[in-house]
C-alpha cells in the first residue's frame, strides 16, 4: 500500500469493491444494520488498472509517528494553506508520495513530483 498507508491499522472488518471504489466495512456493521440494508462503508481508495490507489484523505492509516523520510510535517499555517490551495512546496523527500502532517495531526497523503509536494485532495 506504500509508505503512507498501513492496512494493519484498520480495525476488524473487510474491504469491498463497489465499481472502482474500495470501501471498508467494519465487522460490527453486520450486527448493527438490518440484512436488507446495503452500506458501502468508508472509502479506502480506488482500484485503477488492477492496482489499489489509497484515498488522499485517508489519514487514519498514516503510520505514527511521521517518519522523516516519508512525511512532510508543517508547523506554519501559511505553508499549509498555500499547499492546500494548489501551490507546491519543495520538500527534499524522495519517492512518489508522503504523509502530510500539521504538527502532530495527520491530514492525509500528498503526491511528490521530483521532491516537490503537491496536494491531491479534491
């Protein structure tokens, strides 16, 4: 799943495919919902070209604490606002993705393009 997404952090349950969307159904859902109710669960991401692509806002699966080689930790709100409004930021990180944190709060995943962070939230 990549350095920014640890499936072991999911509670008991299972993943289900609805079209191209991968969703998580908690184990408790079966006992709480009537059998005729179909609940799609929480979005985990998409299945594109046979490969999973985790949702950018999937912060619950970010490994803690943020690793220096796999996360961009911002302290300044101006930097965070600029990134979330479409500006890129030089990070010095390698790879294709990194976790995005504001101080000790996980926010989601960002794309890395030649070491520059680009928010992929929509």
